């Protein structure tokens, strides 16, 4: 995956299937959640994953 801007949800899900550590898993889940939820803000998603 070159950049996040060029990544599709499928790319992110593929990456999620390959990571093993907690922090990268949380980061990928946060990005996926943000992209899937039309009305979610970055702040809301960050709070869900404890980034605030």
C-alpha cells in the first residue's frame, strides 16, 4: 500500500488481515471505520480507539 489516499477499503482490509500487533490493528480499524461511516468525524473515531 503506497499511500493512504490511494488505498481502497479492500486494500485496508487486506492489510488488516496481515497485521499482528495491537497498535497497527487499531489504526487500520480506525481508518476503516472512518471511511465506512458517512457521518463519522475523525475526532469521533479517534475517541473510539483511545487516540484522544
